[in-house]
């Protein structure tokens, strides 16, 4: 079982055509692909999207906001992918020798063979997108690598999905990280790792319930953030070069109840609680909450719920 993180650019021209790539095998053209691919270790996904669009199409682009996070799981490989808006900033390079790139009408792309990420870009139903799994694996979540040989440091990578959860009374739902875990004692956004074959949106809903006992409606993708800890401490107590990517969503609970941890005892969440938005200034907050504060006014979000 393997987990990967990818980034793609949705590039459109003034006529609404989408910039796509495909390879030609002999006289037969392959399926259409959205320009993008797998992140390098430690690479922020937004930066990767710009780099990969250039590599695959020859166009330099300005990458904008994340549109959506989707997943594909097949043949033992689960890929979490972020699709970004992107705008061409110049003509393609003269010496470009990559895939065939073309501006394609959406109707044509939909009618011809295309990747599931093109389906996500065009808002088409596609059973290749999670959660369809060819065969259920024995393990369903990313497993940190085993200890490296002396003098070498293992790398780990994880994609998580989190919710900024509000209710109709203007409260924000937070979960407290258990002692002994990174960030122990701080208040955190409900969320966590995406399981094999699970979509990021489904992961947010599941994690909110497991950590707080609330049934939430997941809304828009607010932000995608990335971090790297070169000397993080792994579960066995050894250093790990750790790269994490977080998709942060808005979410609402229409019928809130007292928050409680539902997942099995001994997990990473020690307690959960509804907080008045005004109380957040006095709480020890996790990095994920600080990330959310960069793009959304939590107090205003709570007031609108």
C-alpha cells in the first residue's frame, strides 16, 4: 500500500478552454491529463502545481487558490491531489519538449478519454475518484517508515483533512491533542489522515465525528497548507524528516450536542469542546488552527453559521 500527494493546475483561457496534455502512442492519442503530478518531498503543493504545469506544458503560470482536493485509489496506491486555479503569464518556451499540450473545449475533453483529475476539474461523475477501492488493503492509513540505518534519516509524508466547524450559536468546535503527541495540550481543528480509498471530504466528516461526536456538513475548501519538520520525532522515538499537507474545510453542525471523543481510548485526542469565538484568543492553539486564521475570520464564520 502506498500513499502519494499530488498537485494539478486548472488553466483556462478567455474562451473557457482548459489546458490539457496527452501522449501519443504510435498513431493513437492517449487520454487527456490535467497538468500536474506528485510533489517532491517537502515541496509546498502550490509551488509544485506551478512547477509541474511548466514542465508538462511549457507555460509559466501564476497559481491561485485551491479549488478542490480529491483522491484516487487503485492497485494499492492512494493519491491525494489538490487542484489549483492557474493563469498563464506568458507564451510557452520555444525549446519545450514535454507532453503534447492543447487548449481543449470542456465538452470535447468530457467526450474523449481522460484522467479522473480531468473529471474533477470538469465536475463530472467518475467512479475512479475515491471512495472506490479495487481491493481493501490490510492497513488503511499511512504508516510511518521504519527506523533508518545509522547515519541516515527516514522520510515520512502525510495528507490530512481538517474542519473549521461552527454551529448556529456562533461557537467553534475544537479538539485537544493528547499529551505525548506533537502539539500535546493545544486545541486543534478536528481532522486527521485520509484513509485508503477515502475522499478528503469524507475524511473530514469521519474525523469530526470520531473526535467530537458531531455530525457535520462539510462546506468549501478554505485553504491548503504545507509544513516540513526535518527532525520530527517518529512513533519509535527516532528522528524523521516529516512532510505534512493539510486541506482545511469549512463545516457546520445543524444539531449540536455536547462534544465528546468517540474514537477508542488512547488516541491522539484527549477531549473536545464547543468554544465561544471570543474565547479563542486565550487558548493554546495548534499550528492547524493558526493556519486557518490566515485565511478565515473564525469569529465571523461562527456568526454566519
